[in-house]
C-alpha cells in the first residue's frame, strides 16, 4: 500500500492518473490536508479533484473511478417534471435567479435534511472556500423562487467549459429538479459537454447521469478547460425550462 499524500501549504496535488490510488481500501481518495489552503480548491478542480469530508476530519480530497457525469442533452425530464415546469413557468410569482444570493443557496444545501444522511459535508470551511470561488467567478448558484421564497436550488463550480455539480436542495416537490433542468438546458446552449456529478447515486441515475472511467473524465476535463464557450456572466431566466417541453 502506498502512503496517502498529506498536503502542506505549498504542496501540489498528485496526478490522479499517476499509478493506483494510494490506499486500495479507500478507492478514489487522492490526498489529505489539514485545511483548505488558499488557491487549493481552484487547483484541485482543474485536476478533477474535489473535497468531501465531515466536521472534525482532515480535508479529504477525492478523484473517484468511475466518475458520475450528466451530459446535458441526456437529462431525463419525466412527465411529472414537465407538469411542474408548466406550472412553474405559468406562475407570475416564480423566478429562476442565477448568482443572486450564493450564500443563501449554499446554506440551504448545508441545512437540508437528507434521507439516510446524518449531518452535512458542507462545513463552515467549505462554505467559506466556495464563497471565495464564487467571488472569483468560478462558483455559481441557481435559485428557484416562488412568491419571493427560496424553495429549491443548487450550486456548482465552473472552469473553462466544464461544470461541476456540488449540491442541491428542495423545500417543495421538484424544486431541485427545476434548478437542475434549467442548468442542463443552459449548458446545452453553451455547448457544455458534461456536468460532473462526482459520485454515483440512484437519484442521479434517474435524472440521466451515468458513470464513466476516471481517465475518460480527466481527458474530457483537460479538453474543456481550454474551451471558452460559456458566456459570462452567467445569466438565464425561467423560460429556459421550456427547452424540455
């Protein structure tokens, strides 16, 4: 067994393609650090690495194999979701807001209760790190609003032409799916090849996501990092949901 990389302030990440994972008992775990150091999160994403850990743990950095991804054109919009889209778009009090209140969306993701999950991986350190990415133009929020109330949404990261999904939340039926449907429709317009979903889940599978090898993902990432298709700043309205009707 190789030794897990412990990263200090100025240590670079190991390349996920350089040999087997350090510990075969923890597949996908690439490195560990005491904290998220300045610039570390940005460097990680551009290597296909992301943090996932809990309070009172060191920062665990992952690059799973296989990798769950969602090609925007493959998003599965069920008949029940289409009904929700029609209701949402016809409601004069409904809105999709992009990057309007990043902090509120992240806090909602952190505090939402989830089935079979005790607590959250979205720690105060994570919130601060992603807020900094947002201020740099690399993290974005999509908020689903009805009558001025935040009912669902998601936040994600973007470098070049790659979008990395992070977390969703829902306070009403289909609210998080509305946010994801809007993001997928916009990504199709921007010629985004795939949305990184990180780890495989049944829920993501029902929405059209599928696993690919880590090597295939990292090759696509390197191609996408050199693309400049995405228009800045991010901006779209609820009418983009009509793409699925």
